[in-house]
């Protein structure tokens, strides 16, 4: 087939009365697939950036103010739940832990700190893709799912051998929120 025959075929297709509808449906399908896959792509790009130690690339995918607030709130709730209501010293220690938590989270939750923390906890992980929303990373399982149209959750398996013992009784979830056309890490659930 030479160029003239090909051009003739293309012009006949474009002039077909159903071409705009077919082209529009094809474009809508491509956009829909892109929108659905975008949080998965964000997580994968973040994972690659961590593996390469690229703090700037990690920072593009994180809303640090929202993440810090989320971690502080989760830590306060965890401490409050572990203290005894009848012990007056427990209330004092909970009250004193607030400023300590704030300063610790503010110093750790930076692009470099977050990259180092994730990199240290995920050393030697090799992702094994499956057809479901569960990804095996080494001996760990990561489940990814939409929580709502604007919220995406990545949950680490509660039996993850690399999690600290205090987290093994619960799961650790990374919360991603839609930010324009992309997604950003905005919180955690412990």
C-alpha cells in the first residue's frame, strides 16, 4: 500500500458519518483509563523515586502539610488509647507528648527524611505484580484500592515482617488524595 492509497483510506474514514462518535468514544475511553490508573501510576512513581533515593521526585507526590497533620493526629490518638484513664501520670504524659510528637514529625516528615524512612523500611523489596489490586513486595503484601472518587488507599499487610511489632496488630495505610489531575500522599492510618 503506497502513501496515496493510505491517504485515500484515511480521508474516507474521516468522512464516514459515524467517525466523530467513534473517535469521541475512543478518546473518552482513553481518558477514563488514564484517570482510573493515575493513583496506581503515582504510587509506582513514588516507589521508583524512593528506590533511587530521589527526594525531589518523592516531594512531588506528597502534600507535606497534610501528611504532617495526619501523622500527628494518628500518633496522639495512638498514645491516648494506650494510656490508662485512672492513672493521673498517664494524662500528664499524654499532654507532654504533644509538643514532642509535633517536633519529631516536623523534623522527620521532609522530602529527605521520608525518602530515607521508606527506603530503610523497604530495603531489598522486589515488586511482583499480580492481576488483582494486591501487589507482593518481597514477603509483604500491599493492597491498593479506591476509597472514593477522590481518595485512594494503599494498605500494608498487617502481618508484614518488616513492620515494627507495635504496628503488626493493625494495618498501616497510606492515603492519597486527588490533587488536580494527579494524586498526592496526604495522610496515614495506623
